[in-house]
């Protein structure tokens, strides 16, 4: 037998058992955190991994029982730490992307967070406090939506994809839906118009071309199986140049002449005109209804700035059919989302949305204000004189809307650009990201960039503390 094979055998004999590992004080201290069963499974994985390393010659010769146990304990601790680090955690979004899909889309106002906490216990979800009898889920949100959009009826489901699925299934599942080829879009996170059509059972009839679709194209597609005309807001992309498509009003007279309903998937959709912020392409829901759309659906957590939800507004007869369909029961919104929506929509009703809804507030912050805050962070950092300082400077840049809205809208901002003579941008970015709370930045041209547009005012101090911590 060769020497290395010998040492592998002796190492294998010294390998701690799962039980030995579980009896260590370190393992015991993780027991309440990850639970008995999971701890045992992790201990088994760790000893298996050590055994494989020994067999593959990846461990040095003649290790003692103690040193192998110490290695096993370290591995177990790392595995347990990773285990408890998973899941949802608070992050500071310094990317400047307002509706950041990976970071939870719309952040909620303080008031909305309190409404969420209030609804977390028992609440009047389907209870009429005045009579003590059963109430209608979502009634308040629906009423607010009617007021804010002028619709006859409203319905709330889990997200906008669910809204589209519900509308297509109920109104057109047994027939055909006409849609322009220019609107067969994919929106981040796997929402693809043709796929939703397919799962609803409706047969998609594409008309026109990618850049130009005319009323005659819709006209030619009509037949006795046609059930619905659909308009999809292209959200995250724009076709420019030689383009044409009928207005919503034209499409609506066409559909109504043919005795068909018109459904607009507005995507983000907005309740108030955001043209002053460069978002003139976002359909204002009230205007879509006024132009003749029979049903309009939009997301709760994009530019509306609230909880994840799919909001459907429109004619009473169509919304009524959606409400009665069994699929609605499967797709309806939960009490937490409804509580948040109530709060956000009340801000709109008071005319206070631009001040109170974080997404809109962030959109509206002038560059000068962001610059002052950024300068403030830099000044305090320099005044604190950390031992291994980063180089911080102001840099003009652009924020982004995100969330599949306003792809061409880039509000001007002032960034904090971070660099260091001996640390790469990737290193700096990862130490920010691995801080507590995580600070998520972006990298461009070899510099780490922080955009305070998407950072709460009271988080500027937290950013300063994180920058000082990684400069030790
Ligand atoms: C974002 C979007 C959706 C999907 O909305 P979710 O709320 O994410 O389900 C559907 N349609 C359009 C046009 C969108 O922009």
C-alpha cells in the first residue's frame, strides 16, 4: 500500500462521526436556530464532504482526530450560517432603479407598513363591523379604485399576470382574442403575452406587423369565434421610427361595432399623469376607461407604488363575470396586500400621492437635493477619517424607473463614485453587498456607484456607517 493510501486510511479512521459532531458545543448552539432535523442533515453532509476530500487526496497526511473534528465544526458553522442567511432580508437600494424587480419592486410608505402590521392579526377582511355580518373582501380598495378611475366596478387579484389570465379565461377562453404583433411582449420575470393567452385557453390571433398595425388588420381577423380585442402596453420596450397603431378610442369603436369587449393590459399603468417626470407613455387608467376600454388591468407594485396586486377596473357586467368565476377564488389578493393598497389609494384620494407614495416621491426628487445628500455623506466620511479610506467623489449620472416601465426615462442624478487604489470595484461592491443591512450598488467603468434617489432619507446615516465599516 502506498503512503498516501495509508494516510487516507488513517485519516478515514480519525474522521468524526455524525454523532460526535452533533455533540460539540458549537453544533448544540445551532440546534435551536436551524432545528434538530436540519442540523443532523447538515452534520451528515459535512462528514460526507470531509470523507470525500480524504478519499480524493485533498486533505494532508496523518491528520489527528481533533483537527478533523475542528474542520468539521468549522464547516458545520459555515453551513448553518448560510442556512440562516437565506430568505428575505432588508437591503438598502442604492442602484437608483426605483422599481427594482430583484429588490422587491415598490417600497412602502411608513403608513402603509403600519397598515400592513395592523392587518397581520385578525382584521375586518370579510367582516362588516356595522352589522356584524359577512362583508366583501377588498370592498374598500374596490371603492377607492372606482373613485380614482371612474370605473363602474373593480376587482383585485394577486398580480397583473393573474389579472390577464382571469380576463382572457373568462371572456375569451372559448374563442379567439385579437392582438397586434407589436404588442406580443415579454415583461421581466417571465410574463409573455402569447404564453398567458395559451394558458387561458383563448386562441391568439395576431394581426399587423411588429411596427405597424392598422384597424383594417383587426377588421380582417374578425369571425364568429372572436371574443375579445386586447391591447397590451409594451411597458419595457419601445418601437420607434416607421410605426402605427390605432388609438385606444379607435380600437374601442372598432370592438364595440363588432359587439366585442376591449381589454387593455396597461402593465404599470398610473392613476395620475406622470408626464412631468418624463412618463407620458404610461397609460393613465382613467383615460383608458374614458377612451372606451371595457376592462383595464394594471400592477399594484409598479408605478402605483403599493403592494403586489393585479387591479382590474371596468364595466360592471364584465367585472361581475370575473368575480363569479372559480379562477377568481384562486387568484384573489390576500389581506396584507389589501391593507397596503387601501393605505396607498387613500394617499391618492387625498391628493397626497406625490408626497406620500415612495415610488412617486423618489421619481420627483430634484437632482440638487440628491447632490446635497451625497455631498453630506462624503463630508461626514472624510471627517470621520477612517484608517483605510476609500476615495469618494460626486459624479453626474442617471437613475432608472425599472419594473418594466419608462424604458427611455432616466432622471438626472448625482452619484457617489467609490474607488480605492488597491481594491477592485468588484471587491468594494461585494463588501457593501455583504454588509448588514446589505447595501446594493452598481458598477460602471471600474467605479462603484451609489445613487441616493432610491435610498430613504434616514438611511443616509446607515450608508455612512457601512462605508466606515469597510474602511477599517
Ligand atoms: C408588468 C406587466 C405585467 C405583469 O404584471 P405583474 O404584476 O408583475 O404580474 C403584465 N402586463 C404588462 C403589460 C406589464 O407591464
